[in-house]
């Protein structure tokens, strides 16, 4: 009897798992936020990019590419929806020393060319919405 209950619980777990993931994804899509734990709809490249960004970039640039308060510099650029080729070019310039920056040069040197591709794919693929400042004013920058 106990065994049946156990097997039945596993069965229920397997059935309801995808439903709850989809519900989370949907909730986040409605809010327009990037969730750290949900990666169900991502391609292999995006999943790897997200994982790398979470570990190495999010403290300063945010997981969603909106600059966070981490790091020593107050001038951390937003990366959300930036062109992929632009991000790749910048990261390679930091890595090669063509652009020298105390934080970004070190960080770019920790990335392989493949990882540069993945993190650039991640930040470039986050969708944003544009509002005409005549109609909707953004918050003043601090
Ligand atoms: C310690 C904070 C910090 C971390 C961590 C960090 N960055 Fe940066 N990043 C900066 C700052 C500050 C700048 C502006 C540097 C400059 O003025 O050249 C910058 C600039 C950049 C730029 C150039 C943007 C532009 O428009 O010129 C890219 C691309 C970038 N970062 C990507 C990344 C990625 C990808 C990661 C993770 C692998 C990362 N950064 C991690 C602080 C950080």
C-alpha cells in the first residue's frame, strides 16, 4: 500500500511539474521581468549565456541587463537588447586590451570566445518596449 502511494506521488509530481514551470514563465512574461530560476523556453546557447551572466555579470549589469548597483563604478551601462555584434565587439576589445578598464578588462579575460558569444546572445535577446517621452516620461536618472 505504502509503495503504491509513493509511486502515485512521483506520478503526480511528474505530471504537475511542467504545469508549474509554465505558470511561472507566464507570470514573469506578464510582469516583464527576468527570472533567475526559469529557463524552460531557452535555447542551449541562451541557457548557457544566462548561467554565465548570473555568475559573472549580474552584480553590475543585472541579470536582465539593467545596470545594478554592484561594482565600484557608478557608471555601469545597461546592456538590455543591445545588438549582439556590438556586445561581442566590445567584450573582445576589453579582452584584447584595445579598451582598457580596471573591471571589464579583467572580466572579459575570464571569458572564452564561445562564452562571449553566449553572454552577448543573452543580453541582446531580452525584449524591451520603447515609449515616446512625449507620452510617457522615464524616471530621472540618479
Ligand atoms: C564589477 C562590475 C562589472 C561586472 C561584474 C561586469 N561589468 Fe561590464 N561593465 C562595467 C563597467 C563599469 C563598464 C563601463 C566600462 C567603461 O567605461 O569602459 C562595463 C562595460 C561593459 C560593456 C561595454 C558596454 C558599452 O556600451 O560600451 C559590455 C559589453 C559589458 N560591460 C559586458 C559585461 C559582461 C558580459 C559581463 C559578465 C561576463 C560584465 N560586463 C561584468 C562593470 C562590470
